[in-house]
C-alpha cells in the first residue's frame, strides 16, 4: 500500500511536459513549403518511454449545428474528412534523461493522392484545421504526454482577377421587401458611394466610401458587417447558412451631409479565406452597409464579394 501511495504521489508531482516550437514565428505555410521546428521534451527526473511520435493532420469538419470548431473541440465534430496525414517516429523507445531534450523535425507540406490542400478556415458550419500532435507514452505507472499545435495553411488563388469596383445609390424607392403603404412612413434619404473592389485580396483591407447626400431623419450610426455564407453539400440537399464574422462602425452620430465617409475593414485571419467551391462545401462572403436612424429604423444594402489570395 505504501509503494502504491508513493507511485501515485510521484505521478501527481511529475512536472514533465512536451513543447512544440516551429521555426516560423507566425506558423503560416503554403503548399510545398518545408515545415520545421523542435519538440522540447522536459523530462522530470528522467524516465523510460515507448517512443516519441508525431502526427500531422489536416481535416475538414462539416457541422450540422451552429457550433464552430477549434483545435480544442475538433474531436467532437461530425465525420471529419482527412485531407492530409503524416506520421513519424521522432525518437525510438528508450529513455530521456533528467532535464530538457530538443528533438528536431521537418516535413514538406504537399497534397496527398493528387488532391490539393485547402486553406485554413474557422467557421460555424465549416472548418479546415491543420495540426501537429506529438505524443510520448511512458508505460503503465506514468501518464503519457501529449501536445498539440495548430498551424496555418494559405493557398494562393493564382491569377488575380480584376478589381470590379461597384457604385451604389440607396433611397426609399430602391428598397426591397417594403410594402407600398410603408414607404410613406420612411423618411426621405439618399445614400450613395462605391466599393473600390468587389474582388478583394484577403490580405488587403476592404475599402470604399459612402456619402449621405440627403436624410430628413437624424442618423445614429453607419456600420459595415462582414458575413460568411457557408454551404454544406448534403446527401439530399445543400444546407446554406449566413452568419456574421464581424461588424465595425464607420460613422457615429448624425454624420454631415455630402461628406465622404471612408470604408476600411481588415479581413480577419482564419475567419475569412479565399472564396471556395468544391464537392463538399462552398464558402462565400458578403458585406452589408447598415445605416441606423435615430428612431431605430435601419437600412441595409448587401454586396456579395469574392475573396482571393495573391501569389506574393
């Protein structure tokens, strides 16, 4: 009994751990690039092990419920689809001495079976996650060690499309889904502007301008909303859902009439990516321009956009 208590106490006091350190600080890689780094084994008082193994995986998670997938809860998602997998034994069975041991590793990030890689993305119904998992089983009386780290894969889109700027003009008469009897209740207004691009590089900010030419009612706020439209291809019919990624305010209070209000919004990494369409899912993106009046009435203009990643 004393020996068992001593073993349990030793297990609780064990400060051993694994660390994964990538040589690239930002952890961003592109196809055919070399991923290299070091696994640091912190072996408290030294111990025997049955091998240090590394598993690199890229998976697509398609969810039927409104729950995003991250590196910590990805195992609970439905039917992950493997798009990349590589297993390597970094150290054969043996013993790590007391202290820290650096174990280097490297691999080349390439598509498998002729299939291209897909860019990293964290969504609500669709997620694409690449991770490095290092494990070290240590026998019966010691708890095995495991460490996982996500890295990011970016996929250039090839040739950059034309910017395709868009001009717009919004007035009560241009509104959709408004009954004729309700139009008389809407204050007169005219809002114009332009988007500098509807084909947008994901690594550059979204820009444009808006002008309140006429508005009889006071304005409370002008906002830009970035929306993801995720479509999951089901066996019977696709499931299509639109959810907000972010919303930013570009004008506060009753802005001056005929003054140019700049649009400027950065696409957030991982939560936005180049527009995707394949046999499993589709990812589209939209921008909503929202003008909120003082009485709470709100006017929204929707702009579909195409995101791409430049080659540089």
